[in-house]
């Protein structure tokens, strides 16, 4: 999806209706603004960061027991 928006004299923009629908944005929602390689990226701010990050990269940790892993790291620090 590509849409064109115009920056107002107060440096405001409107999020196009198609983008609002696809991202389920409502009035009052917050967006995070990031600048990446000369582009502005708008990201819907999660209402619950921990829930949003839950399970992130879980495939990396499959088969690893967390307490055993931490224990091994702590032992390596003491060496």
C-alpha cells in the first residue's frame, strides 16, 4: 500500500483511511515515530509492551532450560 499525505503548516499529517483500517487504529491511539535511512516510519504503540514482545524469538530458545542456561552463564563469569 502506498499513499500520499501532505504536511500541514503545523507539520501535521492525516493517516489514510486504508492504513487506519489495516492497522486497526482508533482516535487517540499513539504512534511511535522513527527515522530510518532518511525515511519516517510510523509504528502503532503497543498498549502492553510485555504482551507484544511475548514469544519474540522463541525459536532460538527451544530445547534450552532457562535456569540451567543462566546457571551456566554465571559459572562462566566466575572463571
